[in-house]
C-alpha cells in the first residue's frame, strides 16, 4: 500500500464514506499521524519480538562522500592528526592552504554545474593529497570523509538507532558503525587502526580511513520515510507518496484502528452542520 492509499482510507472511514469540500481534517495531518504511529509500532515490535521486517527498511542508494577537514571533531575527540611534509611542504600553514585550495576548486566546480566525472576527479585529487602526507599525532589537521547530505533520522530501538547497513555501493563491503565516543581510540587500535570505520556527528556520517572512497550506501529504518524524497535513486526521487510505504500490512491495520478510535475520533467530533453551505455552523433548531 502507498501512504496516499492508507491516508485516504482512514479519512474516508472517519467521514463515513461521505466527502465534501469543507472537511476540517487535512490529509497532511492524517499522514503525519500515520508516520509517527509507524515509528512507535516498529519500536514496540522490536522490543517485544526482537524481529525487524525487511519491508520497513529503506535504501539511500549512492551517497557522495566529500573530504573534509575534520579539525572540529579531531580536536574534540583527540584525533590530532597533523600531516608532516613528504611532498615538499614545509609548514602546517602550507599544508592547510593547499587543502583549502583543493576544497575551493571543488566548491567552484560544483556551483558551475560540473559533471560527476569532473567532480570525482577533484575528489580523487584531494584524497591523493591526503594520502601523500604522513600522519603523526601531534597536530590538529585531520582529513576524513563525510556524506555530502545529512542522513534522515532513524527510528530509535533499544540501545541503538536502526541504521541497518553502511558500506560500499556494491553491498559487499560493510563498514563498522562505531559509537562517537570511541573515535578517540581508533588511531591507537593495534590491529584495526587502518580499517574503515563510520560514525555519526549530528546528522552527517563520517568515514575514518576512507582510502579514496567516493560513494557510500546507507540503509535503515527512518522516522519519516518521506524525507527520502530529497535523495536521488538512479535518476528519480527515493520516495514518493504513491510508492509502496515501508510498512507491513498488519501495521497498517493497527495504525488504522488506533487513529480511528483515538486521534481521528477526537477531530471528527463534534461534527459541525453546514447545510446552507456558508462554511458556518448552522443555528440550533427550535
């Protein structure tokens, strides 16, 4: 079922099968209630049954990663990685200026409508620059990758958020998603310090040790499925209200019954009579 079908069905039940142009219950309000009921039922179902249906998961397809100077998070979490000269740059200032110039070129090209191939070449240049300097742990300059767009908020489960996959776009390489509090220890891990790790700061996903990775795939159970309409899935929006809504049929029935007997019932009563079609309540009859 689509979100439009579910919402119109609930609205039609509340109306008693009668439609009019002066309905005081908006379709947008019905959709809002459907989405927040969905998130609540998913959380309850996981807590009780420890099972997650694949039909509630959504795929963000290919998301572009951009190299960023993460000095904000590096200084906060003691990832003090300062590149030292191996390409003829003598000072940290020269290194900073070089990276800022590469970032400026990328932003300019993006604003001028450069092709994906041209943008990809600039991204590769920034990664090649980052890999050509040797990291040490006594400075403040840290170059890592970050998603170009923020990630929609995920449904909250017990002790975690429902991000089900972070990894390569081919689906084979999974990148471990670590808690943000572990970032300070990543460079000191004896066996996996060179392995890719992903973490969230606010709504952006960061990748530690990206190794030139330009695209990433993220799947999850998101609070508002409609938020995916701003993401590109092979040339079209990742979501539309006329697409299949990420929810199994048994949840549709539970939401319908819950809204009809609760929120929608409060909105529907008392019913205002308007037989004269002047959009005003009819005077009481004698």
